[in-house]
């Protein structure tokens, strides 16, 4: 699946979720275009930046986190 528009990106003060890959503190949350949400730590957010931008409808980034996809 490919989205036709870039996802909306918001910066938030603090995220409280844990990374869905490793359980570390989330630095980025993505609302999927297909429904549902995923959370990523800084390492996994940067590792999967292209995929996140491709499948995301809305992205929330913790303030101060330097995401490779932005």
C-alpha cells in the first residue's frame, strides 16, 4: 500500500507509550493509514523511517527527538 499524501507530523511534549519492537520508551507514534497505531523508540523510528512515512497517516514525534524521516 502506498499513500498519496505525506503524513501529518506533529511534535508533542512527551510520549508515554513503549516501543512495539523492543519495549524502550517511545519517541515516535504513527497512526497507520490502514488503521491502528504503532510506537517506536528512537533507534527503531530511525531504522524504519521510510516505511513509517509510507504507511503513516499521522505521526507524533516527542519534542527534542531528531527523527531521520523529518
